[in-house]
């Protein structure tokens, strides 16, 4: 099969790496890709935002299957555009991607299906929002209803912070996504992610993972896209994974089908494990980044076979390795704010020779014989080990060999698992 993967981050490198090993694959293309992806796929310089260009390339090249990795493309309807051009693709469709695109929709679906989540209300004007926030007590969570590039959530510690945040959102602080906001109860607990794959009717579990969203050690500082992850996550016991499937994922897939927008694709369930049990934080319509980088090394089954089966309504259970995978994100100084681009990276080959190590590229570009750091998140140094401690030691051993001006990473990825 000729396959087109759309995207350019560390998640896409991990997917390209797994797809490249498939016995079904004859040729892998990635648009636009990065310097690491270029090692396993032919990169084509079409931006992921150019839906017409991607559809034309796929049709001209006779692509047999397309994999869309990122939320912006899924919520924007790239699946619908590619399928209309006759290209079988991993979804979800634009309609079904509402599970990621609208927090309000998800909250209503939770009510309907009895899925546990924080108490909430949706508002389109500030005054009522403020009184509801006051009535919940503090801290309280204020969210823009829509995609806000992962930045649409403010946790307000007191009344004045909360009223300021509500005004900020209604004044367009997060752009279009702030026309409606969701105010919800603050849930205390440990967060974990659980992934499943659905064909619209059937759904199979993938695996669990835990991400580190704050930029600083000990989970301090501003939120990021994710500074590291590991899988499996010990907080998600086998019993909790079963609860995730039976009480969250399966009712959601059934409800989407009943509403006439069957959910086909990867479903990412963000959970808060509270004292009164697991509660839904959010759904995403895709793999996580960097969670995907720790799922792919653990997947024993063929990824391409599974994704095509999801598209064609023929899902079968997948097999996973018992090993732990852990990834450390190496980022450019300044991230998640502004950072310098173009510094040359050294030590990549040296690091890749260590046992159990795969270095996925997130923000890199080839400059002649060298590779430059051009993103906020630049590399995902990923290790397999028999347990979290071994995977962590291996990953940080590899990190030590990689350098560029302004590189930094968290030094404590995996701490929650190790402190249990
Ligand atoms: P979301 O975009 O909904 O995933 O929210 C981003 C992050 O905000 C989550 O990963 C949580 O860390 C935090 N968060 C969101 N909702 C809540 C909540 N109700 N209680 C506590 N933390 C939350
Ligand atoms: N790592 C969080 C996400 O992909 O949304």
C-alpha cells in the first residue's frame, strides 16, 4: 500500500516509524514531515493546512491510505476532503471530531450517557458565568468552548482571578474559541490518558499513558504540549482500564453512532483519577503528543493493518509488549514562549546507539549534512526498559549525548510512577 501521513511533529515521526515497518507498506509519504521523518518516509513539502493540495497529491500519487495525525486537520475536515477525493483515510470525520472540537458537546454527551465528569455549565455571556463560578467555589476551571491550540483552559484560584479570566475570554482573549465558555468544578487527583481505536461500531483498547504538561520539574511553571510521557501508567490499573472502556469509551462510541456521526479513529480519553473514581477531563480525536511516542514502541501488532481495519469496519484486538516506554522531550530555551531557531544539533547518532533508544524528531530541519532545531519541542528521546526506572535511566543517558545551544528538558519524567 502507498500511504500518506499528514503532519510534522514527534507524534508523526513515531507513527511514520511504526508504519514503515508494516508488511503491507510499499511506499510511505509524509506531508510535510521533518528531518527525522525523512529517514523513514519521503517528505513532500505540502503544508498540513493545504487540504486541496494534499487531496491532489494523494489522487495524483494514487495513495491507498492516508493517516491524519493532528486535531486541527481532523476538526477542520481533512478526512472528509480526502475521502471525497477517493482516498481511504483514518478519521474521524469532521462531524465526529466534535468530540475534540467542542467541550460543550462532550459535556452534554456525558450527561446523556451518565459518564462521570466535573459539574459544569456553558455560557455565552459573562455575568451568569461569573455567578456560576462563584457558586462552585474556588479553585474553578474556565474553558473556551472550541480548539484553542491547547491553551483554552484557565484554573482560577479565587473570585477576582475568575472574573478576570471570564472577561478575558469574552473579550476574545483566545480568539474565536471564546465565544462560548464552559465553567466547571475543579477535580483533584492524578491525570492519565487512555487510548482506544474505533471503527465506528467496534472499539478496541490501545494502551494507557501519562504525560507531563508543565514545563518545569515537579510539575511547575506554564503548561506545554507535553514535556515527556510513559506507558503504561501505573495509576491506570487493569481494573481502571476496564472502567475506561466500559463506562467511558464504549458508551461514547455507541452514542456517536446513534447520533449519525459514527466515530472512526483513535479516541484519546483524558481522565482525572479522583478519590471518588475516574472522571472525564476531555476527549481528543487523535493520538497524544508525546503519548504516541511511548505507545508505538510498545505496539507488537502491525499499526497499518490496525488503522486500515478501523477505516474498513473490521477491527481486531491488538497486542502490546509488557515493557515500559518513556520519552523525554528536549526543547528550545524559551518554550512554551518564544525561542531561537536554527541551532545545530550534535550527538544524535551517538544517542541512538544506546540500548533501547529511539530518538523521534519533533521540530527539526536538515541543513546540508547537519540537523537544526527549529521548533519549541525539538526531540523526543524515547527508551524501552523492563520498568519505569530502567526506561528513565536509559532515556536520560541518551539525552546527555545530545546538544544544541539552548537545549533543555525536564529531569524528572516518570516521577509519579517512581514515587508510588
Ligand atoms: P483540557 O484542555 O480540557 O484538557 O484541560 C487542560 C488541562 O487543564 C487538563 O489536562 C487538566 O490538567 C486541567 N483541567 C481541565 N479541567 C479540569 C478540571 N475540571 N479539574 C482540574 N483540572 C482540570
Ligand atoms: N500531550 C497532550 C496532547 O497531545 O493533547
